[in-house]
């Protein structure tokens, strides 16, 4: 069986010399912030050389392009240009990740 890890996002990316560290985070089931929202907590770290990171970013950009083309996600800049249902300009959507600026 293959181990899998779910992450809600990336908490931090640190570059030290030729090594990149990517901290994966997920929302806590038990810890809450002052607004009663789940707190992001560290789950695991990916460590790779810079050239592997650059290749990974290129691959992710291509995957994102395919998702945008298929209509699965929209970039925030594209959302801001779409009229809202009531005729007002919309600046955000609940289905848009802030990672896709």
C-alpha cells in the first residue's frame, strides 16, 4: 500500500543554498483561532534540490493551465473581470484559491 498525505496548502517555502523546504499544512480538527476558524498546523515537509523544485513548479503551472482551460478553477484576475449575479463587480469567489493570483 502506498502512503498518502493530504494537505490543505503550503505554509512556508524556505530556500537555503541549493535546498528547498516546503512545509505542508492542514486545518486542525481541534485547534481554533480567535474567530473560531480551524488553525493551520504543520503536517510534513518536502525537501528537494532547487532544480527539482523548479521542475515541480513548471509541472504545477502546466497542470494549473489545464485546470483553468477545463473551467475547473479560475484565476483571481479573471474573476475580478466577471460581473456578479446582481450586476455588481465581484472581487472574489469562494471557489477560488488565493494561491492562483
